C-alpha cells in the first residue's frame, strides 16, 4: 500500500472485511470495502439501515476489528489490537460522534466534564482547550455547568461535537448527527462540520441514510448496499448522474434533491436490477 501521507490521503482502507456475531450467528457485514478521505475533505456515507455504513465507520475508528484488509492513517498502519491500539486511541487523532447524545453523555456529570473527558485518557487537563472546542461547536460556555437533561437536542449534539474536537483530531466520524434535529438546528450543525473541514483541515466522515442532509456539506459521497461500496463520486455526480440502480432508488426517495420523482413501475424495475 502506498504511503497515504505522501499521496495526500489522510486515511485509506482497502479490501476491508468484517464479520460480527458469535459461532453460527456470525455474519459478514462488510465485504471487500475500499474507502479513503483527505485532510479537509467531507465525505458522506449513505445507504439504508443494514447497508454497513455504521460498521465501516466503527471499523475505521477501531471499535470493530476487521478480519481482512488494511487501514492506514496519516501514512502509518492503524493499530488494531493490543497496547499500540490503546496508545493510539489516547492521542485522540480520530474521534467518533455517536448518533444518540443522551446515550453518549454521562447523565450524572456536567457537560463540561463530558467535553473534557477525552483529555483525561492521556492525562491532559486544559480548560482552554475545552473552551476552544465549545466555541468551535457553537455551544454557549454557560451550558458547561449543566447536566445533559437540561439541554435541548441541538445543544447536546453540539456538546458531542465539542467533546470530539477537544483533542484536536485530524479525523472525525459522525454517525447520523442531525437525524433527530429540526431543520434550523440541522443546518447550523452541518455548517459546523463544513467549517471544521475548510478552516481546520479536519477530515469529516458524515454517515446518514438521508442524502438530503448531506448534499450541501459533502465533497464526495459513498453509497453502500449490503456491506459493499456500490458507487462513489463527487457529490453532484452522485446526485444528478447516479450510475447504480440502488443510488437512483435512494435519490427517488428525495426528489427535492435528485430533481425528479420515480413511478412505482420504475421503482420495481430498479429493485429488480439491484437484486440481479
């Protein structure tokens, strides 16, 4: 594999295979997946539930272990097991934003404590970094003393973003970060991600089942179906000139983005092509 730092790629994964479950229930969830992202780039991963997009993101961050394939980050092999993996995770170079803020934030601890917690993993404690991260995430500093239940959904989502930013990561993977937010708050959160990429050169992987949420913020889109990448390209190319029948079917569910509706007969025809 080429040195990813030299060719401008921040993270590169090749031929990734992941199986989850135990014994006879074990199932292959990812099958030969390739993926890459550059510093300052926003890449969207879309697909219906069960397509493998969340499993891919968790594999890239090290939550799931891949049984085959290779992952490089910043020009070096990404540690997958043992002490090296623990040491790397403590650097905070890659951060993952889970979908549900209420499940991700300690309900008995202040927002400020939750934002600062990643620093404690490497024995760091820096109030200035906490304030910097909350400012980047557009979170009012006065909310740091409150508990998660005292915040709105949008404020909790910003707290998760601040928590991810506090270690000054090079790569952020965000799993459905705006799915439960209203349109106004959703737009503001998307602006935060875009600013991180363009101003701070952070690589951002944005996971969603809804192409409409990421059409205006991503540089490229990766489409997943049944554990495989079936299409990838610049955002406008995927939206307006989708090549794969499944991509066309996804776009049909968001006609305001794709530009046209699809009849029931066309849907059946596309589904037949997908299942061939």
